[in-house]
């Protein structure tokens, strides 16, 4: 069609089991430590629900169940890892690797998509993918329209940069133990190498590794 863009980008939280597959498409999946995912989704629900937000214990029970948005973390990660193993047009990336060395992940993604970036393009990508830029343009990245409770100051982008690696501090110890145990057990028979990327979850310690350690082990998320 005249004027049609040659590339379309579709953002989704769908698990692999519910996401249509096409051999001519390219899929980039980003996994994040389950404790940080939980802290983030608590923020998201707080922004939507305000004073109606359920207690953290209730949210932890929900997070560790099939009632969770888009299926629970272990099933989500396992499904996309298997799809990445089976299909060369699926790239599996970890958030912690991006936080540790965004340039390396940026270049891996570009190569995966068949692009060679100029220095200027790299600089523009780095700028527009930075937390500072996203925070300054927060309305463009929000996942849901404001509600009557949004006036309370809750923000979609609650933290970023180095602070984004410390979200587990916002999760009470009992919830951390519950989430860690659930994820470890749910992935016990999975092909996803939990001990390689999140050894704290595999060991049951509940304290996420540093971004640098994840990046050093990870080879950008590929087996």
C-alpha cells in the first residue's frame, strides 16, 4: 500500500502459548527477575487502583497463580525460552543484561533485525531508550489510561537506571520467599536455565544478582 511503513512493531505481554507465530516475523522477548517484575506490577496496580490496592500478601498469591495477568512468570519465561530454542527468529534477552551493557544488547538486536547502525543512529537509540528520556515522555509509554486514583501521584515509570536494579527492596521478605519458592518449583522441569540467569531464585535466596553478573554469564540470553 502507498505510504505503508515497511516495518511494523507490535508490543505485547502475551505468553508464547497465546501469541501467534509467523516465520517471516521477528520476535524479541525480554525477561526480568521475578522479584522486580512483582515490584513493577504492584506499582502498576497501585497507579490504577489507588486506595483499593489489595494487600501485598494477596498480590503475591495472585502473582504465584494462573490468575496472573498473561500467565505467571515461570510459564511465561519457559514458553518464550522454548520458542527461542525452536525458532531462529526469536531473540531472548534479559533486562539485567540491558541494564549492564545496553550498547551490546542494542547491537545484538540490530543484527538480529538485519540492520547496521551508524554512530548517529546508535546515539539516538541510546538517548530514546534511556530512563531519563522515557520519564520525560512518560505519557507515551503508559500501559493504561489514567483513572480517578491516578491523581494521587502514582507513576508508571517508578524507577530506572541503577535504581531499577534494586526493586526487590520494595518487596517484603515473606513475599520474596513465596515468589522465589514458587518460581523455583514451577521451573524445576523447564528447559530455561534458571540457575544460569537467576541463581538466587534457583538457590532460594531471594536476592537478585547484580546486572553485571547476569550479563557476564548470559551471552545476551541465548543458550
